[in-house]
């Protein structure tokens, strides 16, 4: 691991943290350009708003916790690594942006799934209220179109919305609230750390305590994530905004997939691009890996000694 590339990785990581702090500190002065209304909302956001959202914080506690986690997992991923490619400034920045956007993509997909569930609820209500009277059939045949369904569908939509007003409010609320913060990036890097700990030859293994903390955190987010419409209602009206927990989980899964691709891309690529210099070779860091290697060497030595003993026994019998 080159000290020079390690220092560059630290600078890139600290630069991302400083950008978050700068935007938080001067959000009032830069309001025409960095206002909350320019950040991302479900079904009402673009790439520009998503990029601003992953750097935008309103709460100092939220900012502090996210930056603390970014520094922790970013250091493990991009500084304490034996591969200079992982220490690349380009890789660090792309990892930040990709994990943040990946979390928002998951939020969009989950919202579309909720919309599909609501539309299916309306379809069931419409079918149940469909007019089957002979007068409706004759009227529809006379006019050549299903005129009666216009009235029955409107009535079914109204009654369903009134009976499920809490779900309707939850859907509306989760689409108008602004999604801000680097939490999706944090969980993305958390997922990357899990994968690198298990599969990367360029990173050290996680200890038991860190692994327990990550698993417990993900288990809590999974429990709080709204999958069904009823879960969405409970998470919105009673337990807070559960969509954020879903964004955390999606960010973690995306980070794991991203790290898997990056690990094997580096492993099976002999030469990098001009902006991605550095060897793909590396060794696993940390005492646990060294212990594994020592155990493996001891096993090989015992096998070798066993073969020598067997050969000596055969010569003695001859």
C-alpha cells in the first residue's frame, strides 16, 4: 500500500465530508442554488435534485452522525486497503454518488410498488361495484360503450378513498416530503464493507463487534420498512417515516452489489484506464488474515511431514 495513494484517498474522503459541512453551514446564504425545494422528492425529482439531496442536511445531529459513519466506513474501504485502485479519487467519488442514487432508485421502486397495490385495491372495488342490472347492460349496448362503469368506478374510487383515507394520506405524504441526507451513501458503504470483508483480497476482515452492529442496524431497518400499504400507514402515522428505513436497506444492497462488481472487475482486469492507475494486486490486511495464512502454512507443513513419514515407513518395510 503506497503512502502517497493512501494520503490521496484520505484527501478525497475528507473533501466529500467538507462539502457536506459546507452546504449545511451556508445553506441560507446559498438558498437560491441549494434550497430544500431543489432536493429530491418521490415521483418529482431528477438527477440534479438527487445529487443535491445526498449532500444536503438540515439537522446538525443528522449531519454529524452521517459524517462520522462516512469517515469510518470510507477509511476502511478506501484508505486501509492494499489496492491503489480502491484508493483512487475517482472510485471514492463514484462510490459516493452511486450509492446515494441507488438508495433513491430503491425508494422510487418501492413507491411504484405501493402505487400498484393501491391501484389493485381500486380495481377490486370497481369490479365489486360493477353494475350487472339488465338496464345497465341495455344502456351500454345501446350506446356502444360501458357508460355505467363511469359512474360505478367513480363511486367505488370515492368510497375506497374514504374508507382507506389513512392509506391515501400516507401515499400523499411520502410523495411530498423531501428526501435529504447522506444516509443512503452511509448504508451503501456499509454494504460495501460487508462484501469487502468477506470477498476482497485487498481489505481486512471485520471483527465480531462491527459485524454485530451492522447486522443489528439492518435488522432494525428491515423491521421498520413499509412493504405493504398497511405497513406504510403504520410507519407514516404512528412510527414516523418508514420510507427512510427502506432507503437505508436499498442503499446497503446496492452497495454490496457495487462492491462485488468492483472487486471482480479489479481482480480480472490487468490494466486500468489512465485515471485509474495502480496495480490490481493486493493482500488481505489485518491480523485475522495473517492468522489464516499461518494456519494454512502449518497444515501444508503437516501434510509434507506426513508424506515424509509414510515414505520412510515404506523404505523400512522394503
